[in-house]
């Protein structure tokens, strides 16, 4: 007897995790969009600022690596419940200090804990997707994008009304921390998905009889991850974040300095990018269920590559914005599907795979902006846009890594579910 409906426990876990993604999207946007205000508050020079900004993703990578070992002793859901309030309070501390060392400590804590947060959130998302038996990962990242839009909008309000950072951050953190803590009561960890009316049949995840997959590449004992097998996904993650950081750091400058737009119009591309990212992620899971992850990833890479090409060749500002729109629709699917693919590739060691893969999020972020800036300064910014274009298009070469092996979900059919009849 089969039933394709997820249990109430799974539905609650999905909703609570989406809330966590939303909260983190808002918190991160409130930080990155108010960096100029932080610089002014602490009197940080332009030469020192990049060191502060680079420290955050570097420490986040350390936090992600640490989480791989931490979740061997405690569940990812508990890690997330602990670190998410700390990240929010670190944001408040960064906006409330008076000396540079206080900012350094706050950003250090933020970086370490945001690495653990990103890793644990995606660990829960991967395990929930496996329990659901169909693609839901894009929806979680869509919630993150929605939170980012909300956070950026609130930051704009703070800047418009010239609100001090503590005045902006304190009430928002006072709301978001309790929301995250309450939502955390319903997180679904590994094994928790079996509690409820229906039980997902995971036996197909552990058979290991899939042609073309070497035993060393798909480990089912829950203890080992082959970096050789994970490397293509790591490269895709880095390429995606190189593209993303290019948009977030250079879209306004590119429109204003290269395409000669007004200062006001130059602020639009990133907002358009965020909105199209949200739209793409809102409907992306349906595309994965209908066409499969490989097709969706290839289409996303082609769209993103085309977007960079349009930006590089744009004769004016509006054509440039059309390119950034394509970028949002294309890049939005790559990161969620990369995490999901790691979970499929290592069903017995998905937490370790996600933690290691998450490091390349920060690698891409660190490389992308300086790379484009250096090429633009030494060459020209139009030509510089062709480099992230080429890297994103390389994703097509690795698209086979997104094949639904060994799990069958997301490839035009659902895994069977068995009813727990006791």
C-alpha cells in the first residue's frame, strides 16, 4: 500500500526550515547592504575594509569544516537552533560597538557561526528532500532570497531615514531571534522523518546497484566522502558564487561607469537580480520534477552564460539590466541543486558532503569580486564579464554529476512511499 503524501511531521519540518532560511537571508542582507554605514561608524579606511570583508567568508569556511565534525556528536537541527540566534546577535553587536576591535570580534563570530549555520541548514534541507522523495531544495533557497529582499528593503528604509545601526538592528533582531527559536522546535533531522503516519522507503538509497557508479564514489557507511567524486560539484558551487558575487559587487558600478546610467538607475540591476532569483527558485522545484535536475542545471548555466554575454555586449543600461535579469533566472538553480546532488551522491554521508561542499560557497565569493575587479582595472570591464561567463558555462560539462544517482527523485518520477502500518 502506498501513499505519496508527506506526513504532518515532514510538512512541519519543511515549513520551519523555510523560516530559518528566510531569517538568515534577512540577517545577511542587513549586514552586506549596510557595510558603508559600518565603515563610517568605526572610521575604517578603504584599505582596511577589504580585510574585514574577506575575514567573514574565510572564517565561515572554518565554521563549515568544524560543523562536519560537530554533527557527528549532535544533530544538525540542534546546531542550527544554537547558531542562528548567535549570528543574529553578532549582527546587532557589529552595529552597536564603538571601537574597531569590537567590530572585529563581532564579524569574527558572525563568520564562524554563519558557516555552521549555512552548513546545518543545507544538511537539513538535503535530508528533508530525501524524505519527501521529490525536489524541494529550491524552495528553501527561495525563502532565503525572499528574506534577502526583505532585509535589503529594511536596510534601505534605515538608510533613507538615517537611522543609527543599533536603532535599525535591535528591533529586527528582537523579532527574528524568537521566530527562529520557535521554528526550530519543528526541525526534522535524520531519522525524525520516520515519526508520523507515513514512512518513506529509503531502501532504494542503500542498494548500491547502479551501473556506472564506483563503490568508492558513493559511500553508504555514513563515515567517508570521496573528494574525487565530490569535486565536480565543488567546482560548480564555486563557479555559481563567482557569478553571484560579480553581480552583487559590480552590477551598479558596471551600469554607471561602463553603460553610463544614472546613479539611481545603477541601483536597479541587483534588485532585479534578487527578484528574478526568487521567481526562479519559487518555480524551480517544479522544473526539476518535470524535466530532471540535469536538464534544469544545463538550462540554468546556459541562461546565466547568456546573461553575462548580454551584459558584456550591452549598448546601454536597459540592455545591461536585461542581461542581469537572465543572470538571476539562470544562477538561481545552481546552488540548491548542487547541495541536493551531493545528498544523492552520498546518501550515507550527506552531512559531511554538504559541509565540504559549502566551503566552496565562500571560495567563489572570495574569488569572484577581486577577479572581476582586477581584470576590469587591467583590461576593461566588458571583457572581465566574459570570465565569469566562461566559468558558469563550464557547469554544463559537469551536469552529469547532477544525475539522480542513486536516489530516483527529481527525474520525472517519485520514489515509492510505504505506509507504516505498525
